[in-house]
C-alpha cells in the first residue's frame, strides 16, 4: 500500500519511450508458458466461471502452454496469495484472475510486486496509472442480450419480459437495458421487470425471483447471475421461455430455451498467450463485442419463429460489422430523464458503457 | 480434574512428593495434552489417506503439498499467517462468550458492521493526521461490534432469548443492513462494478508488519488473544464468568452480577470480531464492500471450538487452519482435486480431535499418579 | 394467459413462497426437534442437508428415479446422524462441537463427491396441482404442492401426537429431560439418543432431497444458503414443539418470498432489507415471546444450550 509514484512515473516514461510492444518480454522464453486461472466460484457452474474454464481447458491443448487453475477463491487478500503461489510455486508467467472484485487492490498490488509477470484481469477498468504488466479485458455481451431481446420480443405474448439480476452495477444494467431495447425494437409496448437478488450466487432467491417475475406476467426470462442454471430450470418448469447467459444452457430446457448470450474467451486468451510467448506485452485494455469474437450466440431453440430468426440474424449481421449502437439517443431512463441526447450513440467499445447507472424507459425496477 | 489428581496423590503418598516426582507428574500431564491431539491428527490423516487411496490419489503427495503450501517456506508461512489473522478475532468472538456457556455463532455480522463503521468514519476525517483517523476507525469498529453482539448478550440476560439463535439472526440482519448501506446511501458513486464505500485514503492504510509481510491484524490478534487469556484466567472477572458459565444459580447466590457479565463478555467478543472487519478495511480493502462477509466469522467458530475456547490455543489453531487453506490451492493445481478436499480434511481432523477428547485420562502412562507412585516405590 | 394481479401478487407470492421454500426448514427442524428432545444438539444438520441434496440428486441422475434419490438422502442422513450419535456417546465429547465438525465434513464431502453431478439434469419430484380450481396461472403455480411438503406437514402432527401419547415419545422426552430418571426406569440413554440423532439425520437428509430435486431443484454448491443452520435455530424458536416447527417453517418461507414479490410490484428500493425480513420477523417474535423468568419453557433439561 505504499506509494510508488516515482516508480510509476518511471514506468510510464519507460513505456512511452519503448512503445507498449517494446517492453522487455519474459526472459524464460525456452520453457513452456504457465498460465494461471483464478475463479471466484466453481468452474462448472453452467455460467460465468464455466465460460472461462472452458477456454482454459482448450488452452491446455496448445503447444508450450501449461494451465493451472484454482476455483472458489474469494475476493479478499486470499486471491493475492493465490496469484503469488501460482507465480512462486508453479512459475506462472501469465495470470487471468477472472472475477471483478479481484482487480483493485489485489491484482494491482500483485502486478507491482511481480513486474515480470503479466496480469490480465476480466472486467476491470485498467487505466494508465495502473502497472504496465497488468491489464483488463471484457466483452460487450449486452449485444447478445439485445439479440436475446429481439427473439424475446417476437416470442412474448404478454408483452412482459423478466430479468433476474444480481446487483445494480453497470455491467448488469447494460444487459437489462439491452434486453429490453432489443424486445422494444420488435414491439415498443413491451416492458421488462427486473428483480435484484443482491448476491451473485444464491439458488433459492434466484428461484423465488424467477417465480415472482412469472407471477407478475412475464413470459420470457433471462438473467445476469453467476450461475443461470436455477433461473433457466425454474422458468422452464413454470412454462416460461428463457434466454441463456454466460454459456449455452439449452440442455437444461431444450423446449423452452430460445437463444442465449455466451462468452467466447478462447480467442482472447489465445491472443494473450501468443503475445507473451512471442515476448510481446499483451494489450493492457481490451474491449470488444460480437464483431471482435468476444461474444457469441447460442443456437436457436425450437420455439423461435422464422420471423424472429430472420430479424435477429439481420441485426446480428449488422453487429458483426462493428460499431453497432444499442444505446442510441434520444433515450430516456425509466424515471423520465434523458440519458442520451438525440444524435448520440454508444458503440460497443464506448467507455461510457462502463459507468451506466440507469435503467431505460420501460424497465420496471430501480437502480 | 487437577483437584482430583491432587487429592489422590495426597491419599497415596502421605508425605510431600519430591521435586522430581512433581516434575514427572507435570510432564506426564503436559505430554498427554500434546500426545492425544497429535495421535488424533495422525488417525485423521490415516482415515483421509484411505479416502484418497480409494480415489487413486497419493496421500503422501497431499501431505507434502500441505507442508509446502502452508508451512515450509517464508512465502508459505506468510500465506498461512495472513489467512490466520482475521480468524484470531473471529474465534475470540466465540471463545469469550463461551466462558459464560453461551454459543455465539454470529461473528460474521459483527465483522461486516465493524468494517463498515471503520470505513464510514474515515472520509469525514480526511483532513486529520493518519494516526488519529486510524484510531477513530478502530474505535468506531469496536463500538459497532460491541453494541451488536452485546445486544445478543443483553437479549439473553434480560429477555432470556437464546444467544445462539439470536446471534445467527442478528448476523444475517447485520449483513443485510451493511449491504443495503454499501450499495445504497453510502455507495461511492465511482465504485462502478464493485459497490463500495468511499475509500479511507492511502495515507490511512496500515502497512505490513516489518519482516513478516503480513498486516498488523496478525499482531493485534495475537495480542488480543493474550489479553483475553489474562482476563479469563487471571482476573476476578474471568473467574466470576467461569462460575456463572458453570452454574448460573450458584453464581447468583454468590451475588455475582451474572447479567452484566453476560453483556460484558458478549460485547467484548463482538468488539474483537469487529476488529477483524476493521483490519480488512484498513489493511486490505481500503473501503467497505460486500466481501467483508468472506466467511471468517464461521471459520472462527471452528477455530474457537478446536482451541477448546482457550485464547492461548487460538493462534496456533488459526495458523494450522490458515496453513491448510493456504495449501488448498496447491492441492487443486497439482493433484486435480476439488477445492472441497481441504474441507473434508478439516472436518475429519476436527472429528478425530473431538473423539480424542474422550481419551484424556484413559492412558495410564500419562497419569501423574502413576509417575508419583512409581517414583516413590523406587525410592 | 396470465393476467395482472397488481398488489395481490404479494400475498399470493407469500403463500406460494411459504409452500415452496418452507419444506427444507420443516424437515430439518422436525429432525432436530427429535434429537434435541432426547437431550442432544446436532448443529451439523446443515452438512447433512447439503450432503442429502447431493446424494439425492446423484442417485436420481443415476437411477432416473427421484424417489430413489429421497431414499438415498435419508440413508445418508441416517449415517451422519449415527456418526454424531456415537461420537457424542463417548464421555467428555461436546455435542455442539461434533455438530460443527460434521457440518464441515458433510458439506466438504458433498462438494467433493458432487462435482460430476453439477452438469446433468435429474428428474424432479412430482407435485400435486391443488390450484386446479382456479383459472389464474399464478394461483395454480402457488398451489402446486410437492408431496414432501404434505409428508412434512403430516409428520409434524404425527410427531406432536407421538411425543404426548406414545411410549416411544415419552421415552425420548424422559431421556432428554433427565438421563438419571431414564436410567432408573431401565432405558439405555445412549441408545435412545443415538436413535433420535439418526432419526434427525434422516429427516435432514430428506430436506436436502427437496432442495435438489424439487425447489430450486438442481444441484450446485450454492444450493443451501445456511437453511440447515437456520432450521436448527428455528427449533428453539418453536420451543421444541413439532406443530410450532411447521408454523415457523411456513413463516420463514413466506417471509423469504416477500423481497422478490415486492420488487415485482414496484417496491424496488431497499431490497436487502426486505430480504432480511424472515430474520427480523423471527427475532422480533422470539424477543416478544421470551421472558427472563421462564427462560426456555419446553426446553429439554439435558440440553447443553438451555442453561
């Protein structure tokens, strides 16, 4: 926790002089690169952690790469020790701490302590004042939720759709907004009820929230919690349709699963690994959406109409070109305040999306 | 038990036993206190080895990894000590009320409230010198914890509400209140995806203990354990509490202030737990957020029971558990075993230690009486 | 199709929630009542609950029969209960501590052995549609009652009756109130307590089966958020009375449904506080019904906690 302004400035100057790619790479180029993954929950959770673990598993097949993993690491200083242990005992040269809460202060502290190891954190907001051997990456999965919303908009009969959310944070709010805006692109009369559970993983509360949404009339449900398994199964049992999140949950509800917004971390991880293996410093700040291959969609389920498929496929094709603006002015939040002025729009890499603090008009719920 | 042996010694050996005999008797008692838990741990490890062998994994490899991950190097020890630090305070929150016969299991809530209180007082004082701010933070935490768990004691003393259920309920309530405040009125608007209170400021953060690399919570925790031991074993207050814990009616007949003792000891326990929260904020996180409820309060219950509510036994037990947890990651990575492996091992070891409790006094070789009579017979 | 019920959603959700969520609380607290009535505390039923959930799910996946899962959960619970009962029968062993150890052991073992069963889907337990008379899908959903809930309700009445009117019930109570009296009457205190702890374990295991096979109806490591521990605490709240256990479980389940239901009708701020409603309500009732003089009416005399 000591201030290291001097070193930081020195580093900044150095980096500027060398150019980011010119930073001295790892000396140990001959041996295999050990890549460490840290997960906050179980790695087979049908959700967030699994999305990363699937990519980690695929990395194991690459030549010259060794993968070490640790699951259920809390967002306390335990994660710092986990990373240090991977570095000291396993010789890890590239670390992926995948939970948001790891970044500040733990990843930053570890990066300062181990300047030769590369840290790339999922979800964090790396800035110039953070160590150069740290960085962050994240995908604009709201594009997937927008496509979910389009399919939901074609499928809903009650014109009400529902969202089970963990906490009112920007990454979640983006998804809620996109889900409704996608549905409203089909029918502007559609509304979306959101229920916050307050925790990232709490099975009974997620089931209760799903039931409450369906009791309130919603007939298409999606969610943003760590493990969507409970929500998907509960909704399907109640006869509602579901859109997936994080990974493909269609095996859990083959008839009711419409489509889903999935992560595709493997290309990103492959890129980072290739950079480090080649002695380059991987990018410090990486963001992308469908077009960049960070996000993909589940295959359509049997209940999706032809019209819905055509509509979603067309929008997806637009998104694949890059620069698609889901959040586009004029846009009001659900309290009636204008949040985006007419003529302004936010494409997938817009930094403003990282600090969303509103729910758009038509969402029932409050931040 | 001590009185028992003393009595029997006097019965068998009428004259005052020689110094050598006394030493032998003392040694025998102490050896028993070490040998039985050690034997229990060995039995536990043997059982766990069978479990591992059944799964086709090597028990030797696991023991080696526990040693390497938790104890063998400076880094490993640092890792274990860091994990032990909050457990010291959390265990005291169980051990202090236990002296009065109360089973308090709600330390987690006090940790969270303590951390929140510490984080809340710092920003308004940002102009003050750092020691003052840190002192105010600690004080705020102490107060919050003392009031919260002290209320559990008060409910017990004045309303007859069971402390176990009350502390558990109050813990859930505390965590809910803290989460509400952290994500609502007290949220730092710039804490985007990790809702937190305003930062306490870099200047007010506690550094590591020199030479150890572990934050000051460790030193303070060991000190708190020593103080708690002194209070329990060397003061009238502690003695009164023990009487009240043994038999409330007897204590009341003696004129002991049982109710005030209950409130006092629970409040003290709560204050200890809250200090764990204070150090999480002031030495680790730099603000209060939902991760303050990281389960230390629940692991602390385990530590306290393993230490048999003896404050001096808490630090070594916490270190042992910290070491097991520190090695958990290595075991996951090297042996491809799930993270729950350590949980199974902990449960098994704890069970064996408890079964071991029954062995005290069963082995003649540890009996001071035996040593005394042998010596005398030889003489 | 469903229609908007407005504010009626809330009471309906509370009733539905009480029926859906209460069953694990009910089974665990009934089981703990039997154990505590015999003079032992088993704080480890959280571990039994979680292991029962895993065992039930795994068995149902493998055999395809949810009822086989329930049986497996009950058997596993009996095993944990037996272990607790036997260890506590050794002299100088603290039953609260053994419970904590078994909680750890049960949860650990469940997570360890349950890894391969997180992905597959198990056949759920059947439910009876008591809401057939209504056209409203919300009412139909709220009144879909699982068989285990009915079993639990019947069991609470049966236990209440048995404690009063059967010899076995009387023996358990005598053993719990005064070991000496029981011995004088010629009963083996140890045997009664071990059997009572086993019975408690069986019920807790079945409570776990409900979690994984009906509601929320899936196996993962977050399946229980302390329900087992809370249920043990509810026994004190229910004053060791099986009928009161039923009431306490319903109250707790219903209050738990309040948070999501309120959000769905637009009361969206302060949801953490609404989620704490079951705990606040229980504490409030506990404080209101306690009194310092008759410290714990109905408490078995041999119980460590009731001093």
